[in-house]
């Protein structure tokens, strides 16, 4: 049950990263602080469906 998900910038809504998540183990929504090249700074990225 490994799902591909996209990480969307909370500021500009660009989908900058993709990752996988094991739904069995991780039920919470992923929120990661990552660099956004569009915002040119670190922004919270939220999980969204691929
Ligand atoms: Zn951004």
C-alpha cells in the first residue's frame, strides 16, 4: 500500500516534490517544510494526490 503523493507549496500551490507514503503506517497528512524555487524560500508543502 505504497502511494505516490505530491507535495504542494502552501504559498504558490506549485507541486514541487513527489514522494511515497505507506498508508498503513501513516494516516496523518504530510506537511513538510521544503524549498520552493518559485517562492525562492522554504515554505510548508502539503500532501496532495498525484
Ligand atoms: Zn511556492
